[in-house]
C-alpha cells in the first residue's frame, strides 16, 4: 500500500475549460485569401507546459509542498505492514484479546491512511490543476499567435485524449461547401426558401479541446 499522488497529466483535461485564445482577423493570416491550406502542426501540450521555466518551478514547488505528507503516508504504510506481519506470523501464539486489539489498531491505521491519502490527492490535484490553468491559458495564446505568423492552418495534440485542437484557421472550414455540394447532388422538391445566414465572426476560432 503506497502513497499515490496525482500527476500533472491527470490535470491536463482542465485545459478544455480554459478555451484557446481567439485569433486575429483571418485577413491577417499568412494563408488568408491565397487559397493555400496551410501547414498542420503538432504539439505535446503536457511536455510543453512541464518544460517551461514557469512550469518547472511550479511543479517543483508542488512536490516540495507535499513531501511532508508523502513521508507521513509512507510511515503509516510501514506501520500497517508491520501490524499485518505480526498478525500473520504470530497468529498461533497470540491470545484472542491481543489479536482483537491488534486488528482494531490495524483497522484504525488503515482508515487514517485512506482518509489522509484521499485528502492529499485532492489537494495535490487542485494545485496541479491551477498550474495547468495558469500556464495553459497563456500557452494557447502563444500557440495562436505562432500559428498565424507561421502559416499554420491547424495545430493539435496527437498525444492528448481526443486530440484537442488548439488552433484552426477559418479558411479550412469546409462545412458550407460540403452542404452546398450535397444539396446540389441531392435536390429536394419544394425545398425550404433560402434564409439569410447569421453573420459569422471574422476571428479565427480554435476548437475547444475536450477532456
């Protein structure tokens, strides 16, 4: 029974809640109006966050903060193992009264261990999530700016769950083109009258990554 702490990886899903920064007017994009699709970029967001100077310091500070609690959990774990060994190895010689006393002590230490570990994991996770929020919010703005300046159409993380997209240029959205082609290939007799489409934002819209 060993102390189990959450890692930064367990907290990265919170980037989904930060929302990537919106881009500038697509006219400012290197690929806007050129007909070019643009480059596709890959980023390991977990590695990127952990590799920044701010990330290294924040993660180091968290490890130091929780080191005393880890030591406490290790001590409890050793005491639990010692009681288990005593109950097993001395089962034939222990009196019923002593066996009951040791079992109660063991049960109590196990309850304390479990409660302490759960509280410690929750606190560690909250602190890790805060690091991800703080650095992640700033990092997606950096990604967005970098993508526009260097002609990227899409930047996503292939290592993350569901491969979240951190940047997507408006020019690669083919939704309406596909709808028109489909309607042309599959005409509906007496189709609905055309309606004026709602105005679209001119800003690039990086897709919000999902956990």
